[in-house]
């Protein structure tokens, strides 16, 4: 084979590595299990530290219902994808994590809760969900 006027040694030519991973790629069991365990721990932590609302009427019930539905659909979709060991689980996890992170940011801004130490813990937990999803989406190796 000749490239740019030079003869290439076929023994030294490396096969091309696909530059792009698809969402349908399988991921290793350890990555899928780690994502599910991470979600379970961080969501439980975020829920456990949140106190009762100081003003339950601060957010319209339609907004709370929409946020809850988006998070639930994202979590169920991610759990299904992780069960099938698909990279798409990280994308669904990212979407649900962003909704939770936004809800955590909006909580004291809307007057739904008072700003206190629990908020920083919840914000850190939801940021961990987002960060872990991005990391898994970009770095999870292809599984068998």
C-alpha cells in the first residue's frame, strides 16, 4: 500500500479505532451496576437531608408534578438501559440528574425551603449525579 508516495509496511498499519461510541453500545456490568448504586445512594441522600417545605404553596403543583414525572421517567429509563447494559443509560441519567439539579437550585430561590446546610448537601449529591453521568457517558469502555 502506498500513502503520500511512501510504501507502508502492512505489519505496522494499525486498524482504525472507531472515534465515536453510540448510545446502543454495551457497557461492562461493573459500570452499569456502579451507576445504579450511585443513583440509589445519592438520591437517597438528597431526599434524606431535605426538610419539610417552609412554604408548600411556593411552587404550583403542576410544576412539582412535571419535575417529578421527568425525574421518574428519566430514572426508570436509565435503570432499564443500565439493566440492558447500554450506554444510553448514562444519557437518560444525565437528563434526570439535570432536572434534579435544577430543582435543587430552584428550591430556596422560590421560597419553597429556607437556605441552610442541607441545601449544600443536596446540591452536591445532585451535582454528583450529573458529573457521574457525564463521566460514564464519555469514559465507559465498551462491554462484551
